[in-house]
C-alpha cells in the first residue's frame, strides 16, 4: 500500500489525497474495508467520489464509482496518479487513438500533455461511453476529445461483446460473463484515413484482442509514423507473436513491465 500512497501524494493533496488513500486501503486491506467504505460514502455524491490531480502541470478532475471502486481506483492509479504508458517519454503526436478507453482517464492524460493533438477515444460499453463524456465535461473539454462507441477489431461491422466487471468486458466467450450485447467494430486503418502521414500514438487496452487488431494494423496500414503502447494479455502465448509481428514490420519493441499473465510494452516505428 505504501508505494501507492507515495504515487497519490505526488499527484494530489488534501481531501483528494485522503479519498484516494481510503480507496487504496479499501482495495489492499480487507479488514479496513467497512471503515473505508463508510468514509467514502460520506465523501461521495451520487455514487461518485471526485478527486483533483495534475498531469504535466495541468489541473484535472476525476471520479471513482463506489459501485466499481476497485476497478476505477486501479485505473486512476495507472493513468491519473501514474504514467503506465510512459506518455512523458513520448514525442508529441498529431493523432491519439485511445483503444479501450474505459472511463476516459487515458484520453484526459493525453489531452493534458498534448493539447493540439486530435484524440479519438474508442469504447464499446455504453455505460463507459457516458462516463467518458462526464469526465470530459467536468474538465471543461467536452469538445476536445472525439468519443466513438466502437470496439477496435480486424473487421468493420458488429460483434458480440461479453460484459463483465467494469473494465474487463471483451469478445472472449470462454470467461464467465454477466450479459452480452452487440457492439460496432472498426479497424485502426478506418481511424487513420487521410492521416497516415502524421505521427500517431495508438494505445490498446482491449482485453485480449490486441494480437488480432495489430495483425490487421501491420498488414494494411502505413505504419512509418506510429507508436503503439499496449497491455498484452496471455503473455506466455502472445509475447512471441507480437515480437514477430513488430520485428517483421521494422518496429522496435520494449517490454517494460511484465506480470504473470499481462505485460505492458511499446512498439516504435523506425
């Protein structure tokens, strides 16, 4: 828990820091959970716990849903308190594609760092699309990010989406799921139309579809100005596949964080 507290205190302070520390204790200290939830309910409004933070010196506001507290806190820790995709180290892009935008925290971080970039947030789950809009509204940038209710895939059309916890829905029918819905799909090449000569940053957090999407991207797109940052699932199986794809396309690849089943990596065009 203490590394999390240090991350929180580097990006925020005061009441916002207290709220996030309570969320951290709630997720990591089960014996404290009733106490933390009681305080967070007092500090919440309409199921939401709001907090303030800064990225690249820019003040931002975010919120955690009490009904999805652990998932939302993990996203906040990675994208608001931390820099999971190492944006601070990247050159400024002209176009940012946020694949698997969830509640929009990555798009907020990209907007704070690169106010001149066009940002397209792609998210198929309707509730998350509404939450992206709410995050944009409370930060006064509703018209600065283009939100599309689509999932990235290797074909344009529709596909069955299996709904699970707040940030774990996917196209995989093998895992337990709560319900299904039909979602619209699009390829990365669809989003790059007429902009392939510009520097593009593509972020993928798409719960296991990244190999399919990247195979299509490398096969059909002009990739010479692209950087891809992603969470890779099923690392043992997919790491050799993504290394092979990236190498054949002339990309360098850096695995900078590896866990038991997922890894974070960056693919950079030559």
